[in-house]
């Protein structure tokens, strides 16, 4: 085993603190990675605070990992020492069920292994995430990082990027499609950038008036203030596709009204209480309500390559590791433009 410094939540109600954890030595098909940057996702906060019930302490969050290969097992074919690589929200899955065979490892019938807070498949313990100096990951779950993009801006693509790219692709986002994005946070700002790059007509639906100007800078087209009843009423039956990225409990019906006949609203945000939908809100316009979980490994690579081709990265505020608790407080207030990313070199300070 190899010791590595980390930051962990020891309980739902206490701040994250320095901790040391043990990583396995790279096995035959493993890649050992020095973590350079790790994005801060709202899921990290939900899990650290046990908002989804099921957190196993200590929790070491972090699933937007970019780093450099330190060593590889003798069976590893795709990577070598010194390569820039990424790790997203999964580190393992069964690889033989129908979902895995279709490249949809996130929906593995046996349950995929999340990068943190997941039981390892060999029962050797719990997975620990990217708020740490180093990680050992099976080659099949390691991504190649394009070399033409700033690394700190790439890290959030590994979760916020793929989580918004995958439903856009699945629901065939393309030229002229009217896409609404609810909430401009980590996921929301990536949704705006990606949908714009795919040729969609993009509207941000936000409770924050100050985000209208930001949305325009990100390339978005229209803005609806969700707290303004008249604006919401005027936008009824308007969108082909809505991506709801809100992290807090909210009324999904308010947004479903904005979907046009035969359109779809996709739940991406994971507030502790889910959608309570009025049935006629679906029936009346043959609307669909759907969900979507991150994206498969092949699609994540496709998304990274798409971002490289379109020069798309996340807007980030780089922080030191010991700023994480303040970062969580600010994220809860919506005070981040638009993703905190931890510079892992700061672990050694
Ligand atoms: P974030 O950066 O904190 O952004 C969330 C946004 O939601 C905020 O910026 C805010 O946007 C809006 N919001 C917050 N509270 C609200 C409220 N009370 N009412 C209305 N809007 C509110 O979070 P994130 O990292 O993007 O994550 C968003 C959610 O997606 C989290 O629940 C996370 O766990 C989940 N997630 C899901 C997946 C998946 O696979 N489906 C993957 C990753 C994350 P405005 O100020 O613009 O309104
Ligand atoms: Zn995430």
C-alpha cells in the first residue's frame, strides 16, 4: 500500500480535515496517478454532509480528477508514465452486463463503483476520491486528457461536462433545438457552453439576475428569471429539452410547464427530495420527465475530444485544499463562478 495525503469529512456535521489514506500498489491493469487538480462538485457536498443517506465515513470526495501517470501495471496498454490523464465519477463496473457492454458503465446492472464512497468490487474497502495526492485506477476507467486545454479548466469536464453532454447527445441536441438550462452552477454553465457548441438555441432559467450577463458571455442566447411569474408564464410550452441542474429542493412543475408538446425535461440535479409532478402537467402536453446519470467511459472520452475541438473548458476559481470548507459554504450560497478546482500541490503546503 502507498500512503497519500487527503482531506476527509469525518461526519456529516463537521468540516473536512486533513487525513492520510492508503492506496493500492498498481496491479497488472492499474494506472497510478499523481493528482494535479480536482474539481469541487455539489455531489461532493451532498455526500460529505450525508444528504443522500448512505455516506460511509471518512468520506474523501472528489470525482473531477486530472493528473499525471506515475506508474502503470505491466498489462496496461493505453497509458505510460508522464501521460496526462483524467478520472471521473466511476472507477470500476462489472464489464459484462448489458449496460457495460453498451458502454453505459454508469448504469451497470451490478452497480458501478463510484470514485468515492463506494464499496470496492473485491470487498477490500471503500473508494476514496480526488481530494488527495494520488490515486490508483483500473486502466479501463482512465481518460486521455487533450493537451491543448488548461488542466484546471479540464478537471470539471470529468463530471459537470459529461453529465450535461450525455443527455444533450441522448436527446439529439442540434441546430435550432430550443434548450433550457435550469440553474447556472457547475453543471449549468457546462450545459450552456456545450448546447451552444452543438448549435442549440439556449435559454438560462435562473433565480439569479446577475447571471444573465454571465450566460451571454458563455454564449447563451436568452434569460428567464425564474422568480418572475410573468417571465415564466410567457415562456410556457416553449422548449424541446430542459436540463434541470438545481441542487436544492424545488418545484419541478414550475419548469415542466415550460416544455413544449412532446418535449422532455431531464433531471440532473439531485436534491434530497425528488420531483412531485402533477400528472396533468405531463399528460396535457405528452411531455416526458427523465433523468440522466453522468455518462459512460467511451462517451466521456468523446466529450473530452469534443471540448478539445471546440476549445471548451470550465470557468474555474482555483483554490488551495485548506479552503475547501469555505468553498462549500460559498457553493451553497451560489457564490461560485462557476467551479471551484483544488490545486493539489497545495496539499503539501
Ligand atoms: P452548483 O454549482 O451548486 O449549482 C447548482 C445551481 O442550482 C446553483 O448555481 C443555482 O443556480 C441553482 N440553485 C441552487 N439552489 C436553488 C434553489 N433553492 N432554487 C432554485 N435554484 C437553485 O451544483 P452542481 O455541482 O452544478 O450540481 C448540481 C446538482 O447536480 C447537484 O445536486 C449534484 O449532486 C447533481 N449532479 C448530478 C449528476 C448526475 O449524474 N445526474 C452529476 C453531477 C452532479 P441559479 O443561481 O442560476 O438559480
Ligand atoms: Zn459530480
